[in-house]
């Protein structure tokens, strides 16, 4: 919680400039999200004086307010569909960790409100936006105050490195790797799975207390279709990053001991793991559950079989990954800026070469959960 944050600002390596993959993920699930909002509002046609909406893991940059815009557009569409104002006002609560760039979000609010008023007729007096810093692995909001919860590209991040794999562990059991790998011992895979179970269960339990009966959650995050956590679609971006880091460690530019002690607080869960935790907690029914494939570079049209195309795709992926993991690598591995630049030049080359031979894709899970009455 103290370390992880997306790269801030609007520079060349910022998350704001390198979040195309996350934007693609949002667009893929947009229709499902909008249908969930409409069904909640129009299905019961209950008039709400104030609708509570939370975006968990909102980050910053262009994607943050695009999600809120889509939700607000859908709320207004529901009002028009029934010919009366079902929702009088919306309370929008933007959540992320304390180190998130909330200032960047707040600076973009004037333009957001202007667009909202021009396109829907809703102004500041109809939509009240607040920032709520803190971990979503625990309570964030008062009981029974939320009607719709959205979270995209966030729940694959764990609350911590799995127990027994932390930097100060007596024995480093995943040497030379950053995440689950085909060479990882079974105890590493089990530790990651158990940490996900504990975290996701706490997330579900916390939201069950905050949502009103009949409220919806729209969740979208990385996962896998196979029970095997070492398949390429669940871990290979980390495998290739480990290769780039270890090449620098062999040259003495990164301490190999630190690499051996580093394990990413990330987990791409199996479909059945997700469903099992939801059913075990018992507060929600699963309304929708789908899986989509996402290109590592967001699906830009490039002929990767040319040298220039391979370079461009590798660079796009490397910038996307760097914008997300740089804060962790700086903190845990002590990588200096010039070495960091070299690391991601190497990573881009490794990724481009890999994708020119095997077009590995992410698997993104999308689900809608309904709070039981």
C-alpha cells in the first residue's frame, strides 16, 4: 500500500500516457456495465434521491473520468427511458491508494462537469465527486450507502506479497523470478492462491456491508481460464520482465539478491477460484461472468513480423508495464533512473521478439454481482 502507484503526471512514461490496455479493457466491458446500471434502475423503477457510486482502484488519467461519464450517461438514459427522474443526484466516490495522483483527477473535473452539462444537462448540482484514499481490501464507506460499485484492472493486485515470500523471508524460494513461473516450486503457487483467496474474500465481505440490497458490482480484472497458473496467458509478461532484469543482474547493475527476494503482489486467478470465493462469502449472486482476450499492446494495428513493427509493439508493451510497476521496482530493487531506462529498452526487445512468434494475450474476467436482499 505504501509503494504501489501508477507513474504520475503526463510525461512519456506516465500512466496517463500509457494506459491504452486499461482503456481497451474498459471498452470491452462497457456494454455489460451499462446494462447492469440500467437493470438496477429500471428493473425496480425505484426513485433514488441520492445514488451512491464507487469506482475502486480509479487511478488517474483519461480512463478515470471516462468510466464515470459512461455511468452518468446511463443513469440519464434510465431517466429518459421511464420518462421521469429516477435518480435526483449522484454521489461519486473515487478510491485508490494514498499515493494515487488524486490532484490530477481533481484538476480535470471542471472539463468533466462542462461536458456532463452539455451532453446530459446534468451539472455540478447533480453529481458530487469525492476522493476516498485507502485500500479496498477492507471497509471504505458507511453501511448501506452504495448502489453501484465499479472496479477495473485493479483486483489482480494483492494487498501484499504472499506470506512467506516477502523480502525479509529467511529463504528465497523463487530465485530469479518476479512471479509464478514454470520453474517455481509448488509452495509459491499455493502462497499466491491463498493470498488471493484471503484478499478477494475480504473485498467481497467489505462491499456486502456497503452496498444496499439489490445493488450491483461490476468487476473487471486479469485472470486465467486454466487451472495451471504457469500458462503464458496468466504469467508470461512477468517471465519476460524477469529475463530483462536478470540480464542486468548478471552485469552487476542490479543486485541479484534483491531480485531473488522480489515477488510481485499480483495474481491472475482461475475462473473457479473467483466463483468459489463469491459463493463462499454468500452475500452476492453472480448475474454475469465472462472472459475476454486482450492484446498486450491494446490491439493497435501493427505488422509485428517486420523489424519496425516488432520494435513498436515491444515498446508499447514495455511502456504500459513500466507505467504500472516502476514504483515497485524502484522501491524494492533500488533501480536507478538510467538503469531503469535500459531495463525497459531490453524488455521491449524481448517482448517484441516473443510476440512476433507467439501472440500471447491477457485474459480479462468481467462479472456483475447482485447484493442479495
